[in-house]
């Protein structure tokens, strides 16, 4: 009942562990898979090892968290060793980042045989110069990066977009022009920040970071809704999904499946199986036979 | 809310030439020994085990060994200076059984001392091995003697108490005494040996692990351990022996801030 298919990737349910949430090691990805996720996305990795920013890297706010981890990762060659240890119980998606189309293409080609799909992170709101959202806020660069990756690999290419643009549809179309197979909407929102009252200092060492959690759900939903209307690509919806009802909203808005991130902090790794059982109950009550039937209903 | 509270330091105790305990006013509710706080010095933030939980005077304390830039900056602080604290985080020690062996190596004595005080208050008989390289670095001996615990200092150089490693003394005690459980915190190499001893003598134990932490909220994944994937900041830092059996990296390697494996 919960099975979905996106870019020919078959998933037993529509909940996917989002990039950047655990996922730095095979062990944590395998754990998410065993805990009921329909697919898993790795934490983003790039060419070289990267320590990320000093702590504090995360701070809680009303309705979520702000993080500026700074894309810490051991680099593609070390990460390949992690990918070798993936159990493959569910589809595996590698999230990659780079600062040029060539870098993206190189990393993608180093790992494409080890995963089922690639997700291009051109949307991190606190990445170092030239990476993340600085690419995804520019339609031309977006097209170039997607094109370069598509040229170098056969795997499906999913592009994760930032909501921090004037018109997300324009960027989604740019990704489509580059040959993207699917889109992930949205990366964390912002940047945002918090300042300590006692010391008048920003709490995060990077001063600002990306906001995630329930508070960004309405923005994410709107992005999914708008893009579904104007772009003919399947969408993985992400942003503040906490329970089965949230998933339904994203499906209605036009997402074919969803990614779950910050909810792992609130509800533990059990969040996947809990959301799935609540989604299944909703579908039974409403008489839906498949998840697909629900996709885009808010547009009718 | 997981936001640092900036608090004035009530008192600072110079425990040894390299260890200071910082005590903060704190409304003690359900803090448990073995849990940790994130300490923010306005330039960096690191996890520190709670070493004092005082519900009577509403105070909480952390003991800090000077090992690097961050801890050096903490050691320069004076009473009434401020630090940011958030937490407590993680699973602490469970107090179980009526006779317990507690072993702390070096600064690993911080959570062990909080445990010993709480367990003693609850009428549990505790033999506590406080291990250090030399006499001047022995931690919390007098403080723990007041609780009624049987304190057994041990030094590598034999300058105080038992001469040798904590592991040797612990094995002797386990052979001769009748314990229900052991609790351990210290260098991982020491814990690995004690883990083997706890298996050999079939004595259940709880071990407090240390891993590189960023968010401490269970979301960044930095402290996940192989092969189970558990987050040391949430599912740990204290793990029972039967859980620890599944942590294949225990005693072998850990990951640095970029996630690269470093062997012990």
C-alpha cells in the first residue's frame, strides 16, 4: 500500500532519511533503513575531508533548529569506504557537493556504482564560498552543474533546491533544463540566527545557519506546490515533516515521496515506522489504495 | 529549549595541577550521573560530563582537565566569570544492585564521582577505584570518602595507593569480592580491558563513552558509532555491556571532526 517509485527506484514506503541528518556513516544509514525508512540519503560529501565549523553548530529555536555544521565530511575517497558497508536493504542516495560542475561530476562518477541515485546539494545555506546555495541561487550555474553530472553518470540525478530565492520555479526549471531526473524541495530555510542576551553574541560560531523543523513546513509545502504546478519532474518533499498528516499534505501538494530530517531529533529513529503506520491508517480511512493517488490532489 | 544558558561560575575548586571543577547555580531536577552538558566559552563548545549534582544547594559542577585550547581557556576563568551551558544530555548510569564497583581513570572520575555520591545516598555499597598516573593527580578521594564509599586510589607510579593500572586492581577486586555491577569511565584503552574483564567474570557493567560531538541533539550524526549507528549523545554516552558488544569500533577507533577514523 505504501510502495512508491521515483526515477525507477522502488521504495517500500515514501519516507526517506534526509541528507545531513546522521548519515555520515554506513552504520547510521543502515540503522535508518532497519528502522523503517523507505530510502536513505547520505550526509553530503565533497572532494576533500572537511572539518566544518567550530561549535556551537546547532541551536534550537521555536519550531525547529538552526544549524551551521558547515558540511563536515571525510571526503569522497573516505566516504566510499562507508558506502561499501551499506547493507542495501533500501535504496541509497548519495548527497554530494562541490564548487564547480567538474567537481560535482568527478564525485558523482566516483560513487555512482555504489548507490541508486545521486542528490546534488546546491542549496546548503551556510556552505563555504562557492558551494551550496551560491550555486542553487543562480539558474545558469544550476543548469551547468546538473548537465555536467548527467554527462558523467548513468544514475538518476536528483537536485536539492534552496527556498532562499526569489522564484524557486525558475531554479527548478533550470535544473530540469540541465536534465535533472527529480527534485528535492527544500533545503533548510534562511539563513537565520539567534543571539544570546547575556553576552550579545550570536550563538552559532558561524553566526547564522539554516533553519529546519516544523516551523518551515508551510514554506516547504508552498515550494512543492508551486514547482509541481510548473515543472514536470517528480518531487521529494522535505521540510518540517513530523507525522503522517504532514506527509499527506506534502503528497497533496505534489510530492511523490518525502524526506524526514529534524523529526529524528524530536522522535528518534522510530519516527519512520511511526509515520508509515499513521500514513497507512489515514489511507485506509480515506480509501486510498496507493500513495500515488494522493500526489497533487491539492491542485484539482 | 536547547539554547545555552549563560551562567556565572559560583565556585572553582582546584582539584589537581591539571583539573579544576567549576560549580554553577542550577535548579536540579532529573539530572543523572553520567549525563553531560555542552559548555560554551563563546568561541567553541564541547561536551563535559557532570561531576557534581547537588539538589540540596541547587548546584551543578563539571570537572575539566587541561588538555587543549578549549580547556586551557576554561582554566583561566575566575569565579563570577560566565560560561554558556546547555543540557543535560544523554543517558546516564542506572543505579542497580546493592554492591557496585566503580572505576574511573583520570578525568573519567568526573561522572564516576557523581555516580558514587548518588548511589551511596541511596544505600548502595560502592567500591570506587580512582586511578591516576601519580599521587598529585588522584581525583575526589576525600570527597568520596565522605559518602561512605570505599575509595581505592591507584597510581601508575605507585606514589599513592595501589601501584599499577586500574584494570589490575579492578580484576583483583572482582575476583575476591561479590559485586552486582560495575560502572566505568576513563581512557578507552582502559575501558576496553575492563570490558573484557567484565565479560570474563560475567559481571554486568556500564561504560561511559566519549566521541566527537557537534549538535548533542541527536541529529548531526557526528557521534554515531559502528556498527549499530547509535548516537553517543542520545543512546549513550553510557552503554551496558550487552549494548557495548554491538559497538564494534569500541576500543579500536573513533572519528575526528571531519569523520575520518582515528585508531586508539
